[in-house]
C-alpha cells in the first residue's frame, strides 16, 4: 500500500462505518426528529382530536402559561418528586448493601426485592386501589389491628393522604431498580480496597462513606436522574388511584396534559404543554448532571 493510499484511508472515514451507523441514524430521524417536528407544528395550531384546524402561532403556549391547573400540576409534580427521590435512593442503597455479597440466599433476596418493579406500577396500583378501600381494604384492616386508626379512612379522596399512599407505593415499587444499579456498581469494586480499609481499622460506616460511595458515585448519579425523570413523567399510579382528584389536588403534569388532549379534545394545546414538559425535564436533568458531575 502506498503512502498516499494509507493517508487517504486515515483522512476519509471508511464507507463501511457509514453503512453501519446508517440504520441507527435512520431510526433516530424517523422516530425522534420527525415526530418532534410534527409535534412542534401541531402545537402551533388549534388541532382538535376530531375536526379541522388552523394555525394559531404561540397562542397555545400562552394558554399553558396562564392555565392555573397546569401551573399547580407543575408545582405538585416538583413536590412529589422531592418526596420520593431521597427515600428511593436510600432504600435502594440499603437493599444493595444487603444483597451485594454472593452469600447463600442472596439470589432469592434480590428476586424478592426486585419483584415489585418487574410486576409494574400498573398492577400494584390496581392492587392498592382495592386494598385502600375504607372498611374492607387491607391497609385499613392492618392499621385498625395496630390501633393507629379506626379502620375507615378514605385514603383516596383526601389529597394529602392519597399523595402519601402513592409515595409509599412508588418507593416500594421502584426501589428494586435502584438496588440493581447500585449493587452492580458495588460488585465492581476490587476486594483489595476493602481489605486495605479493614487493615487500617476503618469501621463499616467509614468504609461505606469513604470507599463505597465515592467509587459508585456514577451509579448513584444515574439512579437519581432516572428517579427524577420517572417522577416528572408520573401518570399511571395517579390515574388509577385518584384520577387526579379530589378536584385537581393530585394532578401531575402528565395527567394535566392527558386531560387537555382527551377530555377537552384540545390536542394542539396539549402538545404545547408536552413540549414545555420536555424542556423542563431537560433543564432539570441538565442541572442534575451539573450537580452530580465528578469533581477531582
């Protein structure tokens, strides 16, 4: 091979590489960019679910900013996210500590802890819908047996009580994913580091704080980001358990968009609200990346 031929192969990307990435590029264009452009266009019209439409410019965005229900749903989503994020991380970390060692029974415990996530929020929300009923649900029966309540609490028709119940349900249901992510990172830490810490006389807590946590900070950051994004997009559990009520007390952003599209039949306005949610989620995710970035 001549020098000129070798130089050409280094300066020009091989055609094979372009062919290999072409399917991925096509997938992104067809299923990401094209739908995004269509969504932007729909958000600039008064597109109804049924019937004709016309161009209205930024009117839908102005409507979203002036809609008090949409504003309250954003605030409620932030509050809900703040409530569940910390406990999900803490419980997931604790479960990961329990099952990270390949001891006897660890596989069974991992399966048990991860099972709620596999079953899914939809299924466990329907189960909770039955078990939270006054007088007959298991929640009230257990609390009455413990002497905490009289056993007739209507959990799902009271905003704060419904929020608390849903938060407990979500923390229990999704902590298994955090456990798996953190456990995988913990198992990648060399055993020699723990042995060195043990020889230096470090306690269990000192080892966790000064060895384990710094070495799995990327996994922790990823777990937090996934949890926050999932909380911002929360819909299923609220739709099944409260329908956003009473009134709009438990209405999340996604539920507010759902109502605008499929109850009010204003698809253009709902699309504008969805794009604002995408921008908000991207902003929050960017802030998290900046706060959780690795520092020397």
